[in-house]
């Protein structure tokens, strides 16, 4: 296992706990998927703005350091959402704040609420899948992969879900599925983008490195 995979998910959806890569797998595939996936805005600024204390930003350290005032604001937001459970933006912010604080397991109920409120948002399903995979520590197989399939059902062109599913297929040795999914990624991104370059590299590896 490698710490790289989840390190990318908390700061661009990537909190670090346990990698999604299996032993002996190719990190390049996951790097592609995770660089596509789900950038997390820094939660502190949004929290301060939402709770009416933007001036406090000037004196507070980054959320990742988990200072007690930020922890308190996250708890205030969680308490507020118990009284206003239909606030989708609030649930999204809470999930991201928990991830920034290294508490991805606490983000899972927030994603469940978001799926209730925004069932047609492919990004919600993709973020939930990655966070659940990190909490489970067993890769994308099972429920995380099912969540990614839900994302594609909502939006068949959703690049993060396509890339994550391609990487998962590549890791389990399903070359045909991985090839098809990476090809779909290429159809959605600029030909000169880093994403395209990485997808092409994955396709090259799937063809035996030629």
C-alpha cells in the first residue's frame, strides 16, 4: 500500500489514511484518477463566511492544523444542520470540513444527506465513493464502486467517475473495461491536457507498454 493515493484525496479530494492501491499495482492509474477528482476548497474560509466571522480568517491557521476554533465552528455547523437538514450547501461544507480535518468517517453521513438532497449531482456520488473507500481501506471494490456507477448513471460523461472506475478496473486486471473507460475519459478532456497525457499513458501500459 502507498500513502500517495489518499494523500491526494483530502487536498484535492484526498485525505490520507490508507491507499486505494493494491500491492504491486500501478500508482500512475490512481494518480490520473485522483488528479481529476473532486478538488476540495479549503474549508476554513467558507466556514467563517457561513458563520458570519470572516474577519477571524486573518488570525487563524489552516484548517488542516485543526485549531480548536475551527473544530468548534465545524461542530456549530453540524448542530445547525440537525435543525436545518435540507441545507444541501451546509452538508457539502460539513463533509469537506471533516475531510480537511482528517475525519473522513464523519463525512459519510453528510454525503448520505447530500445524496438525498442532490440525487442528480454526479460529483456528490463520486466524492462519497472516494471517501468511503478511504474509510474502508479496501479500495473501490464493493459499495464505493457502486457509488461511482451511480455517478455515471446520473452523468455518463462525468470524468472523475470514469477515471476512478478505469483505475479500479486496471488494478483488478480487467484490461478491456479499463481501456474502454480511459477512452471515454479522453473523449471528455482537451487533447493537450495533463489528464489526456496520463490517460494515454494508462492505455499504453494496458497495451503492454508499447
